[in-house]
């Protein structure tokens, strides 16, 4: 397994957890780290929210020492506020890397001239990145999509602009903004970026199995792979990918009970962070992800979505697993 560096930060492997909104809080990131991810990325935070300094934002900027190395992602449309927010992250958080989002396709982000809106203007990218780099000590990276739509794919120019601005690495999601999360990620553009820039390139998009990760590294020459949706309710994907890239051996998928045990750990960490009421509500989507693909999971989903307490959620999940195990015993008898 190859180590690689982003500026002064050394990562022990080539597997990176993507910054997913509403998911990548310290509870999930810590699990991802324990399952072997070389770098975990926090969910994106708005520059204005950081400057207003509200309580919820401060929570989003919290970094547990055990998660490091960690990348904290910010987004914004105006140079002044983005620079001020980056300075705050630089001085008042123990994140290792500051990442600038220029890939988010959400309309409310685009409306603020942020996220994927930048993909239309390489000059703005260079200007914004160099302003942030000049203001902070931590290494700065950029996450981008390949383009705005089919007619505006400027990813190579955009990556070069980020590099000229002083970015120490670039992550490229092989879809356009218009594609959102549909269709196929086009890895050939990741390869073009890798061939054009000297800084590390992290490939992102359609890595659903450890074999996909290997193929992405081989086909694009990228330095690391970023795993997003495939890790939802399935941190084993990170562990199995690290293992596969290191040894070539494909480890088995986890058992339903193993999945539920980690789901309960995830819930307890969320409760510690956010209190029982908020955490259990947030856990409903995670619980469904942990059970995804198991027989009868769809039926238990309604029960999951009714739970308000830790005790209730634990009961539903454990009963589900016990029933599955009982059915397997009968079948193998």
C-alpha cells in the first residue's frame, strides 16, 4: 500500500472518506478512521456560518484527535468571507487540511456563487485558491467535478488553476454538475487531470467495491481513491479496500450481526454528540443503510423510522438480526 502526502501531511494509505453532507460528522468519521481510511473529510461548512459562529457550526468544526489526519471542507462565493472562514479553521480547529468545495451541485449552494458554480471560471478558481493559500498555514486542497454540463467540461484547466493558486492536492469527481449523482462517472477525465498537474490527484465516483478502487488507480494513475456513498452503512468497504489494495486479497462481506453492532456503536457516538432525541432521528437513515441488501430489510424500515429512543432503535435492530439468524439456522439444518 502506497503512502502519499498532501503538503506536510502524510497519509498511511490511498483510501479517503468523501465529505458527505449530513453524514460525515465525528461519529461516522471516527468509525471510518477505525476501519482504516487514510484520510477522513468532514461535511462541508459554509463560510458565512463559520463567521456568524453559531453553535451548530462550532459542532461541525469539532475534530476528535483520534480522527486525524482530517480534512475540513468549506464553501463560499465571495473571496472575503471564504478567506476569513479559512483563517478561522486554520487558527481555531485541529483539522490538518482545509478543503475548498467546488463540486456541490445543490441549487441553494449554486445560488450563492459557491460549489460547482466555480467550474465555469478557471480564473476565479485561481484567484480564490491563491487568496486562501496566502492567508493560512495549513495545506489547502480543492474538490471539484469534471464540469458544469456536457458543453462545459473545463476540469483540466480548473485543476491547473487550483495548482497555480497553491492547492496541494485536487480531488476530482468524474461527473458534471448537471449529472448530479446519476449516470456514469467518467474516469478518463481524472486521468487527464493526473497527466496535467504535479500535485496529488484523488479520484472520486463509482468506487463501489475494492476491485473498483484498484481499477481506478490503474486506469487513471490517480494517487488515492475517495469513497463516498459506498461507505454509507458500510464502513467495511473502507477496510476491505485498504486490505485489497495492500494484499490483493478480498475479505468477505460482514455478517448482519457485525453490521448491527457497528450501527449501535454509531448511534451511541451520535447520542454523545447530539443528545438522544436528535441522534436517534438522524440514526434512522443510517440504520436503513446498515441493513441495506439484507433479506426483509425493506419491511423493517417503517419500524426504524418510528423510533424516538435509543432503546427502541436497539430493540428493532437486534430483533431483526435474531430473526435473520434463526431463519439461516433453519435453512442450514
